[in-house]
């Protein structure tokens, strides 16, 4: 009887460990948050503690120039969740917050994640943010996102504005007709950067 209980307990333990291991290798479902659902996303995840932990391990996408990554994101997920145009007129905007783009995601309908540019078109890869309670899942999520972006065959056309505080210069960043370009421009209409000291 004791031997039977041990065998049963061992079998149950093996089953739990085996199904847990299988679950870790399921491909996470990554859905972009559309521009018009930003408020709902922020309300839903208002209690989340954001972190980059679990997202530091380098993947292929981290070695790509950010403007190419942006074109891959466009091809796979469409327009960003928000761009500099959405942020610049907010009351608490500061030049240091001048990103080119942000993509917000829900993973498996319950895990929030954000990716954004580091230095507009002048950097490589992305900055990642995820919920601290899911740190253990973040490496797998990042690998999956990288694989999806690297599997893109045709880059998506886009046009963004970027302001570099270090250079004190506006740029038009685009991918059109098979060419990535970054061009210095004057301040776009309605997008003035005001420094407050």
C-alpha cells in the first residue's frame, strides 16, 4: 500500500512538472493595443509595477537599427499605439520624453508589455517594459516577439517625427519605396518643444 502511494505521488508530481514544462514552451499570443484603447489599457493595468527585468537578454532584434525595427513592427502590428505627436501637447511633457514611437501589447490577454525607441532612428533595438509580477515569463515573451519581427519579409512603410534633445533637432523618419531615411526638418506644425529651466 505504501509503495502504491509512493508510485501514485511520483506519477502525480511527474505529471505536474511535465505539464508545467509544456506550458513554458507554449508560444505567447502577443496583441497590439490600438491607439484608441490606450486609456482602457492604462486603467486596466494602473496597479502594475513596470520593469525591464527579464527583458535584458539579447535577441536578434536588439542588433538591428531602430528604424528597421520600427518598419518590422509596422509590417507585423500596424501603426504604433502612440507616437511623439500624441505626447507633445500633454501638460507634463518634457523634451527628455521625446520618443519616436511606442507599441503597447497584451500577452495572452493578461500580461502588459511596452516597447519603444531608445534614441529615435539613431539607436539599435528597443527599450522593453513589462509587469514585474511576470518577470519569469519575460525572456520567453521577448524571444517570441523577436522571432515574429525577424520573420517579417517585407518591411512596413511608415513616417514618424522625432525630436533629439541632445542635438536640439527635429527629424522626419520614414520607410518608403524600399528606403529608410532620416532627414533634418524644422519643427512640424503644432509640435513645438518648449524648454523650461
